[in-house]
C-alpha cells in the first residue's frame, strides 16, 4: 500500500486545449467532539466556504454532549449542523476511544472522503485519525507537534498517536515544528499555519463587548480573576483539588473576587469541598460571555490549553496551574506563567505576578488568518500528492 495514495485527489480528467480546468470537489470530514474543538473548526468552515472546490462536512463524535459544553457553541460560532452525530458520550478512555472508532468507521466508508481532518488532542482526535488512516484516507492534524513531554497526560498520548500517522501536520507555534523534526517527521508534511483558536477569538471579540455578563456579575469596571480547572490530575483527586481551593481562597483575599465556570468533570469533585465565599461558581459559560470575562480579568488561573493561548493573544496575565505546558510560546513570548500545582508554588507565582505583571506579544501567525493558511496548505498538499 503506497501511503501517497491516501493523499491523492479524485482522478484528474485530461483537458482539451482552451478548456477551463475542471474543479474536482474535495471532500473533507472534519471531526469535532469536545468543547475546544469547536472554536478551532468554526474559522476553518468559514474559510472552506470561500473555496468552492472544498466540500467539508462536520462529524460530531458526541464526546461532549451537554448544551453548555457543545450545543451552544454551534449557535454562537456559526458552525454548520453536523452531518453525523456519533453520540458516543462519556466512558473510560478505552470505552470512549473504541466507541468513537466503531461509530466513525462506517461514516468514512459511506462518505469516502479524500481526507479526514482532526484538531487538538482529545480522544476524538486520536480515535478518528486511527480509523481514517487504517482505511487509507489522508489524515490532516490541526495543532500538531505540541508536546508537554508528560506521558501521564491523556492528551500527550493522543498527540503522539495522531502525529505519528498524520499525512499533513499543521502547527500553531514553532515548537510544534521542532518537536516533529526531532521525532523524524518529514519536513514536507509539516506546515506552520498559526492558531485557529485565535481566529475564533478575534472574530468574536467585538461581539463579546456587548455580552451582559460583566453587569450580571456586578463586575463592570471592577477587578476580578477568572478560574478554569479540568485536568484530571488537578480535579479528580480531592486532596489536590482542596489544595487548589485553599490557594485560590488566599488569592481572592487580595480583594480579588474569583469567578469559576465549572467544567462538568470538576463539578462532581467540587460537591464534596468546602467553598470559600469569594470564589463564585458558575455554569460552563458560552464563548462570548467567557471571552467577555477573560478579556477584562486582572488574572486568569487555569489548566486549560486553549485559555493559555487566548490570554496570550489578549495580553491578559495567566497563571497556569500545571507543572508543564505543551504551549511554550505562551511563556516565551506571551503573558503565561507556569505556577505549578502546589499551594506554595502557586502563591509564589501570584506574588511575583503582582510585582511584575507579565507583558507579552502575540506570537507569529496568531493573527486571525490561520484558517486561510490551513486551507492553502491542505489544497497544496492534496494537489501535489
Ligand atoms: C476532554 C479532553 C481534554 C480537554 C477537555 C476539554 C480527552 C482525554 N480529554 O476532557 O483534553 O481538555 O475535554 O473540555 O479527550 N461530562 C458531562 N457532560 C459533557 C461532557 C462530559 O457531564 O458534555 C462529564 C462526564 O462525567 C465525563 C467527564 O465530564 O465522564 C469527562 O469528560 P471527557 O470528555 O471524558 O473528558 P474531559 O475531562 O471533558
Ligand atoms: N471556554 C468557554 N466557556 C467556559 C470555559 C472555556 O467557552 O466556561 C472556552 C475557552 O475560551 C476556550 C475553550 O473553551 O476557547 C477551551 O476549552 P477547554 O478549556 O475545555 O479545553 P482545552 O483547551 O484545555 O483542551
């Protein structure tokens, strides 16, 4: 089996002299499953719609399914309705990954796409990449090459597996290209296109200014912090979560009310915790409301991948409550600082941040035009196959 075949376009017709080139339709199945996938896919669908030779379809795996983790983003971000919703729901890693694979395979067989495009590092990403590749369909990975070098993170395994079998690897920052080079990925498969999530951020920023959330929370013109937490290592262990809440309480005592939209994974673990009154729990927010809060926050405390990037693009100070990050550019050039995961390291990082608020600049190609570069890279890769 020649791997080249998997990137091939539909057979090109021989052209007669003076005949217009016939534009073949390029069928791409774009996979989304979890919240951060939708922000990455929305600008891509807008860009595809400017190129009629592409016929993209959205496949929702159903990894996230609550209205607040999935449905609301389709409306807010203007995503097309999914062609299929695989409705896999929650489960252990093996159950969820296997179920996605079982349900995605017949879709690929039925739709016969020229490529399957996956984004990010969630279970849906790795599962659908595996299915496509085994059916000899080209795999395009958006946000390739990021590495935390921490294999206890499920996302790191998903990144390694997906990148190892992808035919076109689109990277958001230069570290991604460097990591792939070290892993022996051929340079011609890798393209530095920038960050789709920042396309979404810039597209929605203006709209977020009319969000009512600052008034609803009584925070317009006031100083506040924003918190998100959902990494299993931070929230699944009640002792670790309790340690984080203790340090958040300390930070809130600096006359800084903290607003905490709670991810469903975290909700069940929080139920058993004593919550200080300066920490205000909220339901998971819609994107416009979340961006409205993030863009006005004095500090964001998070373990989210996407939020590290968005705060850098907005120039908002961010403390990442993790020991590592797969997005080093947010520290080297942006406003992100690694705070670790213990009471002491986080408190120290907060005190340092107050003395020296991080200043940064937007990394290269985090400019709102990454989707167009993705489409050009895909077109080029398919045409030269
Ligand atoms: C997943 C991704 C993670 C990503 C995050 C974004 C993997 C391995 N993890 O983590 O990389 O950062 O999404 O938010 O793919 N649940 C609900 N409603 C939902 C979805 C989930 O209640 O709509 C609850 C269920 O109890 C479920 C738990 O949240 O068991 C975890 O969901 P899951 O998709 O397995 O992982 P996340 O922690 O969301
Ligand atoms: N986000 C949101 N509402 C929230 C929390 C986050 O819309 O209540 C957005 C955030 O702006 C970013 C994305 O969700 O675009 C990040 O998703 P998440 O933190 O769940 O996943 P990760 O990026 O860590 O994989």
